């Protein structure tokens, strides 16, 4: 996983595009609480990717990727509800859900690659010398 900045990550780029698309789609939604929750959950996806990457440690980055993935699930749940309430057309819902699932899979793949890299890295020698 070689990247200079979170902006280089395709998963972050796609999550940003998804967020913009959702904000545009729900601009005139009458269910204000649902609209706000959908916007918060979709915005959380790229935000957590960025925050985790900026923290600098693989363990923290992995944790923030888990949070971003969880936000994908939260977002999809809200889309199912919005579709049932007829706030979102079925074909649009299917498209957004599909993209969210792909992003979720990408997040899991990235998280596993970070975890694998961390586990295979040499561990520091923690032996102590006894002083008398």
C-alpha cells in the first residue's frame, strides 16, 4: 500500500463522490431528520478514511477504516428506509447501495492489507538486561 496522502486513495475519492451525489439527491427531501442522518453517515465515510490516514499509525488507520465501513452499513440502512418512504426512487437507491457496498469491500480490503503489513513487520527486541 504505497500512497503519499489519503487523497491518493481510490476508496476515499469514490466515497467523496458518493457523498456529493447523496447531498445533491436529498437536497429537497421533506424528511429533515432522515435527510440529516443520511448526510451525516455518508459524510462520515470519507472523513474517517482521511482522519485515520492522517493519524499516522497503522493500528489507528485500521480502526478508522472499520468506522468508515460501519458508516457504509448505517448509510445503506437509511437508504432502505428512504426508499420505503418513497423519498428515493428504487433505481437510484439500488445504484447508491451498490456503490456503498463496493466502497465497503474496498475499505475491508485496505484494512486487511494494513493489518497484514503490520503483522509481518519485524517486532522490536524487547529483551531487558538485568542490572544488579
